[in-house]
C-alpha cells in the first residue's frame, strides 16, 4: 500500500452510445486529467459485467456497445498512451475480490443505498431483485480497490457507492491488515455539467426517454434535435418575455457557450448574460437562440466526429487498444489479489512457511 500514489479509476456501463451529458459530466474532465502529470495512473473501465446485472437477458446489447463506448472515448480525445482502457469482465480478479468483499458488508447496508433503491424502482425489480444486481455496489468497491484507485471521478449519484467502497476497504484493512487504499470521489466542478437535462427539458438525458444528443450523431441530426428542443412554453410570441428556468436551450448554453462564441457567431451580444437579459425582457425568438446553440454545438462536436470517423476506419487498432489495456489491468489485478490472499491467509499453495510449519508439526523424529 502506497497512500501517496494518485490513481484514477472510473468507468461506464456499455449500455448505449455516449451522449453530450456524458461528455460534459465526465469525458471532458478525463481528457483534462490525462494531461495532469500528478496522477500516477488512469484506469478507465468498460463495466460490462456490471451492465449484465440488469441486462442478463440481453448480452448482445453489451457486445455491441463495448466497441461503441470505446469509439466514443477515443473520439472524445482520450489517449490510450495516457489512459488505460479495459473491459471489466476480462479481469476475473475483480470477481474474486468482490466475492471476498461480500463478507465485509451486509444486506441491510446495501438496501439503504439510495442509488440502488431508485434503480430498483426504475427497473421494476421490487418483487424480484436479481441477486447480482443487488450486489453490484460491492462489485464496484472491488473495481476501485483492485487497482488501488484513490480518486474516482463520477457523478453525484455514485456517492453512496464510494462511501460503501471506503467502508469495505476500512473493514478489510482492519480485519486482514493494511493492504487496500481508501478513495475519494471527484465530482464534476460545474453544477450545470453535473446533470445536463435532455432535449425535452426532462431531468436527465437517457436513452429510454429519447432525449439525447449523441457524440456520434451526424451534423443534421444534431441540428434537428436542437430545433425541436424544449424552451419556454409561455414564450409564444417573440415579443413575450421568456423564462430561463427549465429552458433547455439556455441550460445547454450555460454548459457550452463561451464569450468567444458571441464574437464568432453573434456579435450583437457580448456574453451570455446579455443574451439572457434580452430573452427575459422579451423581443428575442427561440429560433435565433437555437440557431446559435446549434453553431456552438457543431463547433464542439466536429472534432469529436472527425476523430470517431478515423477510429471507425481502424477497428482492429481499437481492439488492440482494448487488448493491451486489459492485459495491463490484469497484471495489476493479479498483484493486488496476491496481496489480498496473503493478507486473508488463503495463500496456502504459495506459503512455504505454512507448509514448513505443518511439516514440522507432523514429522515424527526418531
Ligand atoms: N456505476 C457506474 C455507472 O453506472 C459505472 C462503474 C462501474 C464505475 N464500476 C465503477 C464507476 C467503478 C466508477 C468506479 O456509471
């Protein structure tokens, strides 16, 4: 255990292509973090085993999306020479550690986890919770601990997972000896970015609501989605005063617009505040704001689209990246598991001292 090391571990379930909510909420941050030399190692995990816990009957969905998510990572600018991208299910040491971790927490502890509670409701699992799904917070603790992750950049909804992880790690260390490192959550630094609403103004972008703008959407699709975005239902005539609250166009502008965009596309205004003032005063139409937002979004998305196109033409290399990343993850995992087994006193076959003492115990001397 080396508490001074700064190791990032984070991941995504491969249940669909990534959207701009993922981008502002986490991907953009990771791209910055990979340039920061103060981190010793960055692991990014495609959490297919966790995704199976509520998609057990649909493995083909995950099979497709492991590649899609990897393409989105590379498109967003993650650099495989700086971050280690790997596939969870291909690192069996994760499953082993999760199994030992299950002894260090309780059913009632997981039952109290608010994120799990909401997810159970959303999936209509109340009457019949799959056991694997119920245990996923424990498996997530193992994801972090196996790599000695000390910094976990995730959304607010993952807070209870990080708390449970640290509880389990403390319990492990106090029962078996100091082997594992506690971790810290790293939340998005911008409130708008923490929960970007869908294009319909609803709480969160989600595939099932059909309100996402995907990183891989072509230009025309993005434009169409922006044109039909939810704004202010009371803003009927251009001259009417508009409201900003719950107005998705302005929430997106908060997340994506910089002063320089006004210089480039709408020099009548200096900054977003001026635009907002005009909108709330009345006399500014939604379509103009949407056109501006579209220009900004296209500017953000174009380099992502181009990088994606490049990698789409180099799929064997993408698989090579995954293969290498997974190999590295396994090596680290095997080292940690060796330490864990020794600490837990279950390293019988590798423990010469144990064998010797037992030989001494039973050898009869004449
Ligand atoms: N639960 C995370 C999500 O749904 C994905 C995940 C799995 C994860 N294991 C992790 C995130 C470990 C951080 C650390 O987005």
